[in-house]
C-alpha cells in the first residue's frame, strides 16, 4: 500500500483528491493536514465521505509516516511550506499549486506531471512532481501530437471556456475582490508556451489565450487554432498514433458535450480542419477538477509507484 498524506484541504481540488484516494485500492490515506481546520473531522470538511473516513485533520503530521505527500494549497502557501520543510529521504511530493510549473527541465529537480507528455520520466525518475494547470493540461493534450511531430510553426490561439465556480475554489489565485481571472489566464498561457518548447525545441511562435466562463462548473473546453497545411487524414493519423497507448485521451468525430467528460479523468479531442483557409482547430474538453487537477495528480502517483494508469480512476460520467 502507498501511504499518503495531504497538506491543505480547504479547496475543491483537495476535496476531490480525498474522495479519489479513499476509494483507491492501493492507497492508505494516513493523514490530512490544514492548520486552520485542525481538529475537524474530514467528513465535516469534504462532502460525500460520511461513513467512509473518520480521520481528524492534523496541524503537524509526521512526514516520516508516508511515502507520498500531496500539496494542495495556494502557490504562496505551498512555497512557504516547502521552504520550511525537511523532506525525508525517499519521500515523494506531488504539488498541485502550480508554483513549480516553469521550474522543470534538464538539471532541475521538479518533473512536469502530465503523463501523456512525460510518462517515461514519471515512471523511472520522478520524486518531486508539479501538476499542470487546468487550462494548460487541456491545451497541451490538444497540441502535443503536433508539437512532437514538429508541426507547430505558426502562432497559436487558445480559447478557453471554463466553469469558474470550480476554478475559483481550486486553490487558484485571488485578489481582495475575489478570483483574479486575468492573472490566472496569463500564467496558463505562459505555462503552455513553456511546455510546448520542451516538446518542440524549434517552436518560437506566440501563444495567446482568451477565457470565458461556463455555466457548467466542472467543465473546461479548449479550442486551439493555428495555420496548418497538413491534410485532415494525416492529422487524424498523428493523433490516433500518439494517443494509442494512453488511457485517458480519446479522439471522437462529433462535437463534445459536457456529459462526455464530467466526473471522469478523460480528455476528449475533436479535430476541425478548414482546408480552404489552412486552419486547424483542435477542441479538447476535460473535467476541471479531475483530468484538470486531482485526477491527473492520482494518475501521476500511479505512474510513479508502478501501478496501471487507470487504478482508482474508473470514474463515471453524469450522462452514463
């Protein structure tokens, strides 16, 4: 069994993570820590776990008791926590805050936690892992087959539609007036551009992102658009080949609806080619809190500890 701790549980992504881990067959959730909620029972804080967990939130748990710790606070909080921690030898860390999402690459300790991009590294070499941002995850899943085949050679525009109620409760940045959408979008845009250059070193084009809110609180939809002269059938083959041995990304021939992904760790992709204008639009849709956050973090853990990718993540969509 993998012994796991969670630091920070006052947000939706942490609650989602608790629910997944309690039902994961290879995980023992040893403790959950949050200084401001210390002494409360988990089932008072996390909806849906009454009768499944009698843990009490601990202010100062022992890192020596666990094999892996998830960091679920805001960027500022996680940065402070890491600066004051002494990590035991052999302890693995998965950071969901995003504060290390530009701190990875050759010679750096953090590994970018997107299995479809870094699976080999996550399986063999990862100890400190940073989980991609919500919009960055969907954007990269939309674009990676093109980048890996050196086919991103023009500016990329990303239109992101997202359920803001889930995002604002996801440990994301806030101002005195509430959720800072513009700052979040700039960070996601910068993260996508940085990661694409890791996939295609020749990529030197601008990446721009616009964001609009969705009524569906759990949904994140990305439309990635750029010029591309490759014919539609070849593009389709590239996507089918790239994702053939991955378990969470699927190519479909029809427009994607919310119920296809809600409450699952899937990313669905739909290709739309305008041959006359030479434009390719790639639609990618995910669940904000699962493939976009907590579900992806569990996928990463499965890879790090030698489990099948799907273990503990056979989740059910609302339309099933």
